[in-house]
C-alpha cells in the first residue's frame, strides 16, 4: 500500500476534470460550429444574440432562426432586427424566423398591442413582418402570464 502514494494520474484520466467535454470542445470543427451558430456577425459589424441555420442548408421550409434577448423593445430595436433579417435574406435568399425574449418591457403599449397571439401557441405574440421575416415573435411576462400553471408548457417554463 505504501507504493500507492507515489502514483501519478495524468490529467486526462483524473476524476472530475471533464476531459471528454474539454477534448470535444477543443476540436476545431466543434469550435467553429459553435461559434458559427452563436455569433452571427453581419457585414455592418453588428452581431445578433443567437443565429441558427439548418445543418443541411437553408431552404424555404428550413429558414434561419434569430433569437434575441432584449430588455426593452423600442423602435430602435425593431429596426435592428429588421436589419438582421434583411441581412440573412441577402445571404440565404430565404426570409428568417425571429424570436425575441423580452425580459424587461415594451417601450410603449403600441408594440405589444399591434401583436397578435399565435393560434397554436397563444403565449407567443406575433407582429406584422410580411416583407422582412417569415415570422417575428415575442415572448414577454405579459404574454405568458395566463399560462403559468401546473403542469406548465415546456416553452413557457423555459421563458
């Protein structure tokens, strides 16, 4: 038993070092994929929060998807997401989907009042976007308020 104290375990086999995760995440292909999907920088230098494109390529049925987390939705923010969507259209020639998680509030009630609840997911508000996105959706404390119950829809639970 005395000889056991002289043993050395290499880092890759030490417990609780998450070496498998580190090896996977240090793989160049994995890193590039994660960066590509999470950081969409556009020609104007602006960057969306999260931008997904289908792995097998963009088609009319498989649109790119933007996710934004926004404290305050105002006219400036709306113009920014319109710009993101038109940049995506310029690149892929398909209108993207937009989903905004509103963690704060809408700048004024007009933004929220002009949105309609989606028929199959009434806790998601959709705004008019015919010429710049396939759909533009918002989730806010107000939109999910009536749907906080037990059991809760997984999407509502996420928000």
